[in-house]
């Protein structure tokens, strides 16, 4: 028998322990140096302190917190965000009780309502309503909080309605309901994913924040932008964060809460910049559901999808956030409205409010010229029906289409499978 | 359990802490328990397969060693092969062959009933079955003496740093390290940390960042122009290299922290200038396994040109099939087999370019490198596409420079350039170091520390959602 021949790796070279310690020390010094340089150069503070946990609602902005958005990036205008004592965007709290004859609107939503970079649609709504209702005090409260689903919005409405006593509650949420998650919320893992932990750690550092924000968004977003692309990816068996049936139930409950407090609900179905995102997330299904629930419960339905659908432009690979800052008719990125779209959304809401007020008290003075101007000034998008082949059909969507569960035209969405 | 998960870091921290205080034998028992926890975290039921494979090969190896009777030795070897390959065949290939056979029957007008099994593929089964087979094969060839200690052997089969995605370690290399007491040196800790950092950087900052773009492009390939498709192909070439070599680096680094040495699995394969060199640099543990246990036993290059080419092609086709139960992988392996055969023929007929003058040598090397990279990238289409038809369609769109209006932007090409710019400088420095030890080990501590700090920062900044490693499925 041959003698066994173990495969032997060469022994490690002699290495004094102090070299290991020196390496670890210099790595720590390197991290501190990068961090110090980033802070000395004035890069912005991190985002982790902006929100606080709220056991009832989920999370809200830190009361009385304020921060400068993109004060370091010359391409994006500076903007100071101020949070009131209730954890909502605003310079000050709404007064209680309300004034006589005052019109109050509570605007529920996510980051698209809160808006970091531009005036948000509630601010435009305030101006439009003041112009439309001369002599009447108007208070539009922005209650948008980034990341909110209808679950959060419903909980916030239950808290705010008794104190705020609104006439109208406008709701623009949906993106986070529709978002596809890898597992249902009931099946959360014991430990958070590493990516989430790394995200939290990176938010403690101005340097990594700078790389993420400046290098990543400036350099990579014009090349494609990963965060929003995640919305466009689908799985074979998608799980929405808030599935359609619960989404509908939340809307019904919100309508009931509004009714109990004498307010009228305005449901705004959301829109996306890219048609394939709308499709992958079943945007049409969510919009159809919102419209149906609004009709059932006497709410005002505002459907943004037809106004924003633009199948003739923007393929996945032309996506560019900052490149479109000044030129895009509607969006800052895939999901967030720019100023023009915010104003347009506000105008549609204002029109709905004006119509309802005119119905309820005929003869009252309502001037709708500013509203009409805002609606007409929004550039009419190209008519839908462009070359469908440019839209990238995800495998899941095609599969659903074959089964007849979903059809590409939003008007022909069957109600049964969606609800 | 994924390397890029919080669970893994907790497990590693506990194991490292306990290994410092436990005696050698207890360390092995701890590592065995940790390995079973690591594997069982995914699905504990498949621990039974791992255990069955361990028991079978331990017994076969022991019996084989203690008999001089040739037929009995052969019988034990066949038992080991049948057990391991049978397990692989049932869990990985049964449905593939059943469906392929049914397709053939349907093609001749018959209507076969479905006989597929409703089973999932156990993670890493291809790796640990091959690894454990090296044990019985080497004992049969009298190149290895069996271990007496069953727990040592069980740890060899299940050693968690390389259990689910390699490197496929030879028993002759890993078992001796398990059987003798280990002392972790400062060098192993420092180089292990470097390997882990480099592996996580490749996996998280590059491969995971690239993945969404690749997925989208290959999903919707039929509607895209040649630029986004070519860009996606480059991106996938980067992704699969960073994903798989990243895993191997993390495995080597983790093993070093525990006092083990694993083989180098990747040597910057895209710097190869010919296809043979590529296979000396890509997934080295598999290519050397196939060479030693398949190609050479088939006759290697000792039985004439034609037989050599047949052996090469057989090896590469089976190597392709090892990657997955799909004809796409067979085509991928076949293409590599063809490349190897053509290269051999060209070399024999002296048709390969002669050595360039020294002043043009680097230019010639770059041209060869680029040429080979594109040939390899072409094979990745079949590796990643959803169907063979889809792969051919994508290839056609790229070759014919398909230009549908509106979706032929160069964005993916720019993305590929960006991610290559993260990868290339570090790979170039490693290549120039002419060693497989992490190149910053030779640098002064301040410089190495700054590089590590920069990589950690980039990792944190660019890291996203954890994605599983591509090679787990194989």
C-alpha cells in the first residue's frame, strides 16, 4: 500500500501580535478620519433621529425636530423641514377648538404627502383653498409620514380626528401597501436582515451617509437608481405588504371613522412614473379598489393614474432622478411627485372639495379659477396606448394575465380576483 | 444560514469565543454542533441527508481500508458512489431526467403520465456529496488512510465555513487539520479578517447591488435593445464572479479565524488569457476535482487526440450538469468543452498567435484577455437565461445590434463600468502581488488600515437587502 499523502498547506509566516493590533488600530483610526473629514466638510447629519417609534401609529417624526434637506448639494435647493409637537410636518400645531366657519382638511399619506424636496400637495391645497374660499379661514394639516401604509394612516386618523375636527380627510397612500415583500408581515424573521442592520449602522456615520447620498444618488441614480428599481422587480408569487383585501378593509374603516366625526373622506389613488412599476405592483388593482370603496362609502374618489400614465416614455433603463429634476413633468423619481405634480394633485383635491361644498351649501362663494388654472397648466401627458412592447412585462404579470386574473387595461380589471 | 446574515455573525462570535477556552477535542465537537446548526437553520429535515452521507462514507472508507480483497474494496466504493450519487440523483436530477424523457416520448407522439417528485433541492448537496466522495475515492486509491474518529469525519463532511458552497475540500487536505490540535496565529486572524472583508465587499457591495439590474434585464430580455442586454451580460459576469468568489473568500477567512486553511478557489479568472488558464483560475476546487476524479480516470490526454477531446467534452458536460438540472447548464458546459478542444487543436496546429515582442506583450495580453472575457461572457447567457430559447434570443439581439426605439440606452453598460471600477483596482493589486495571500498584508499598517476603513464604509453605504448566494442552488 502507498503511504498516505496528506495535502499540507504551508505554515503561516511568523507574525508578531503587535502587527495585528496595529492593523486594527489603524483601521479604527481610518474610520474615525473618514468620519471626521466628512463632518468637517459639513456633510449633513444622519437621518436616524428623524423618526420616533409610536406604539399606536407605528412611527412619527420626532416632535419639534428640524433638519436641512440637501443643504450640501448645489443641484437640489435647500429646504428646512420642521416638525410640530404632534410629530407632523408644520411650523406650529393646529389650534383647538377650530374657528367658526373654518375649513379643515387632514392630509394623510406617506413621503409623497410629506415631501422633502418641494412644496407638498397639502401646501398647494392650502393656497388653492384660500383662493377658492375668500374670507373663510382654511387649515390644511399635512399628516404625511414617510413609509406609511393604510394601517398606519388609519391609526393616525383615529388619533387626530377628534382633536382636529376636519371637514375633509384626504388620503394618498398606497405605494407602501403595494410594495412586494419577500414574506408576509406575520412571518417576520427572528432577527433583522443584515442589510437592515447595516443600514442602521451606516446612518450613524456622516461619511457613509455621504457616500450613499452623494456618490450613490449623484453617480448611480443617473445610471439607473437601485432603490426604485426594487419596486419593479416581482417574484413568482408576490406578497404585498398590505394585501388588497386588507387595503380595502382599511379604507372602509377610515370612511367609517370620518363619518363618525362628520368628515368627508377623499381617496386619492396613487400613480407611478413607470408603467411597468404600476403593473408589477398591481397599481391598477389598488386604484380600482380605492375607487370602488369610495363609491360604496360616499367618499370622493380622485384617480391619478389616467393623468400620470405615460407608456410612451421612460423605459426602465432611462430612469434618472436628478436628470429629471427640472424637466420631468411629474416626478422626482419613480414614486415621488415634483412640485408640478403636487400642485396638480392639490388642484384635483381642491376641485373635489369645492364641488362638495357647492352641493352642500349652494350659493356660497367659491372661486375655482385658480384651481382650473392649476389643472390645465399641468402638461397633458401623451395619450396612453403607446408602444406596449416597450414595457417590460415581468414573468409574474404575464402569468397572471394568462390566468385571466389581471388584464393590462386598467378599465378591464376584473373585480372578483382583486377583492 | 447565509454568511450575509446576522445569525451567522452571532454563531461565529459564539464559536470563536468558545474555541478560545475549550480543549482541542471539545473544539471539534463544538464545530460539529455549530455546523449542524448552520445547515439546519435552513431546513433541519435535511440534516438527515447530511448525516446519512457521513455514516455511509465513514463505514465504506473504514471497511475498504481494512480489506485487501479487491472485489470487496470495489464493492464498498460502489456503495459509497451509489449512496452519494443516488442521493444527488433523486434530489437534484430525477425531475429533470423524468421531464426530459417525457418530452422525448411526447415528441414521438406518446402521452406519458407525469412522474416528477414534489421535492426541494437540499442546499449545498452537490458540494458536500462531492467532498465526502473524495474521502472514499482516495482511500480506494490508497492515497489516504481513514480516520478512526467518527466525529472528526462528521466535521470534515459538515465543516460550516465551506459546507454549502465550497471550496470542495479534499479529505487529504482538511482531515489532518481536524485531527490535530490547532493554534490560531496573529497572521491567520489578520489575513482571515482581510479575506472576510474582501468577500463581503464583493458579495454585498457589488454582487447584491448588481443583482436587481441583471434580474430585470434577463426577465424582460425579449423587449430590450443590444446595449442594455450587453450591459446586463457584463453585469452578470461581474455578479457571478463576485458572488461566488466572495463566498469562497468569506469561507477561507472564517476558517482561518478557526485555525483552518482552505484551498484557494478563485484566482481572478477574468485575467486569464486562454481558456485553460481560465479553468485554472475559476472554481479551482471543482475543476481539480473533475480533473482528478473524472478526466484522468477517463484516460485524460493519454489515449490520442480524439479520445482526449471526447474526455474533455464529457468532463465539461458533466461539470455543466453539476451546476444545475437544466439543459442550459449542459450547453454552458458544452461551450466550455468546445473552447478547450478548439484551443487544443489551434495549439497543435500552431495557429495560436506567437509570442509578441516584449514591448507589445502587455497589449497582446490585454487583447487576449478581452477576447477570452467575451467568449466566457457568451457562455454566461446560457447560465443565467431563463430558457435556452431565451438565451439564443438574447444572443441574437446582441449580435444583430437590435435597436428598439426607447429601450436601447447605455445605462447598463455604464453600470457595468462603475462596478468594474470598484472591483478591478483591488483585483489588479492582488494579481500584481503574485501571491494568494491578501495583498494589504504586505502594506504598512496605516495604509492597510485606511484601505480597510474605506472598504468598510463602502460596504455599509452600498450594502442593501441580503440576497442568497447564487451557488447555493448548485
